[in-house]
C-alpha cells in the first residue's frame, strides 16, 4: 500500500499535469515499505542530462536575475507571470539570501504597508499591526515565493553559481559571466578555471550590499568607469531607506537594472534594516523595468 500516488492528465494546452492522490498513512502501510528498483547510473544520467539541457537552454535568455534574495525572488516571480524566460543565479546553495530570518537571527519578518498586498497575492498569512504586518517566520515568505516561482516552466534557478563578470558590448550589458561558486571563491587555488556565460537581453542585478559577492554588478560598472561613483550604503534610516530603494530601482546603464540593497550601494541611500517590504517591491519594480526594456511593458 503506497503512502501517496500520482496520476497525470493532459490539459487543454497539451501540458501534462500531476493529480495528487493521498492515502492514509498507517503502521500497516509503512510495514516493510519498499521502493521501486532503480540503477545508480539512471540517477546520474537524469541529473546530468536535465542540468546540461538547462545550461543549453539558458545560454541565451531574455532576463538574467543575479541574486536570489528577497528582491531577486520577487523579481523572478513577477516575470514568471508574463512568460519571460529567466535565468535566476544564486551563489549560495540555498537561495533566499537574508530572507530566511528577520533581523539579528530573529524569526519574524516585518513588512510595512502597503507592501502587504504582495503577501496577500502570495497567500502568506500575517498579523496585521496597523501600519505594518508581521509574518511569524521569515522562512514562510521565502519558501512560499520559491515554491510558486520554481513551478514556472520559464524560470530556471542556477544555485551554487556565481556571476563573476558582465558581458558588455558597445557600452551595453548583454549578459553575465558565470562560474561555480566554489571555484569563484577559490581561484587562487586553481591554475586555471575558465568561466561560462549566459547572454541576456536584460540583466537585473540584485546582488545585495557590499561583501565578497555583494554589490558585484555596481562594483564592476564602477571599475569599468560606466558609472561615476559607488559610495556604498549609508547609515540606517528605515523610513528614508525603503522609499528610496523602491523609487530608485532603475536601469543604471543600458541593459542593466539594479534592485534591492544594490540600489543603496550605488546611490549611497541608507541601509534598510530588518524590514523587507522594500526588497519585495524593488524586485517587482525591477521586473516591470525589465518588461519595458523587452518591449513587453504592462
């Protein structure tokens, strides 16, 4: 007796979808539980073939989103609703950035209104506290938005992947240079490990604030003299910071949009603090900017 079984149907669009059937789990059903047989080589082939197909498919894409924190996830989610082909790049194994927790290792996530309307769309429960809402655990936001956007056929997450550089042609950003994150972190231990590339019509940089990989997009643009300065984020002021981050989310050079804390890095805006509404709304605005650049403006 199986714990759960899955049948499939083909919808009107010809897409095969699973129909979940659940069965009651009992001691009897779990006694002498046995999986169907499989060869180890089958597992290896499935993982390798599917990943290589994803690399082939996304060597050229419409949008590359660099950084799968709260801003990058929100951007990719918004783009997923418009059928845009997206490669979402995250240096860590686990996407989500700082959005797995609130501030200082605390669990709750605070979101100031009116950004709570996005939580309503995602069907994330919260406590309404007047001018702001509280999600009981930040991981509830992160896991929910990831589960929704990763179901989209047009979104591919490449985690454990670093954006080492930009592709720039005639003053316009045309994609990103990628490598395995572990390689990027240990180039001094390698004699040579050349990178890979993803060409894109639009790059959305959500790499966060300064750090080993943080603010990588704007730091590279500054080194190439494509932007005049990179002052870094200012001291904390939540009321000023969140508005500034959303309002200044924009295309800073042809082909490249900045979002999230990377906006504060390039503009010297105050750091945000342990609230996340600006990250969500900045990501959504970045998606709208990308759609405009693609000629798909809403």
